[in-house]
């Protein structure tokens, strides 16, 4: 599947395969630098803080807080067009990094900055599981 993907998911390659395999098993992974010890997300081959290449995978708790969101009422790209409206969000993981995602199982009027969330996984038509978040 190297370099493959759909409008709903990015390409899966050798670097990101552990992330996607973990998501399929219901686990959220982040990367942590062995030199400066800072975590980061999205997966990269180097630390975005100190530029070290000594980074590895770590299982995240799946806990997060809502940082900001937007309710999307129109998106013509598949498979999103069949799910509008949906809540696109930026969450702050308990480990520190922020992550783009979707909030599910919560009406937009109940959303609030700082709301506690927990990771869940949705498997798309392409068979790839993606992390989404719901109220804790």
C-alpha cells in the first residue's frame, strides 16, 4: 500500500504503517523523541522540536481535551459528503501534542473548549481505521 490513500486517509508508507496498524487494533500512537523526550503528532522521521532522528512510537492514553472545532456543513469530497454535517476538531492529547480529528456522538451545541474526550476508531470503506474522539 505504499503511497496509497483516499480523500479520507493519507497514504500509508513504511514510516506510518505502525500508526495505521495500531489504529486498526484500537490503539492511538504518537512519536516521542529519545533526545529531548518531547512527544509529537503527526508521525515524522525526526523530532520537530530538536531535529533528532532518534524518535520512536509510544502508545497514547486516548484521552484529550477539545481545543477548537468547526461544524462542516458542506464537503463535496467522498466519503465526507455522505456525513455532513460533521465536527472537524483540533484536540490536545493528554501527552501534549495537538491532533486534527473529528468529534462524534456529540451535538455541536454541547461542545466546549476544554471538554474531555476519548479516542474511538472508525473504519472507512477503504478498510483504514482513523482516530475520532467522543465525549469522555
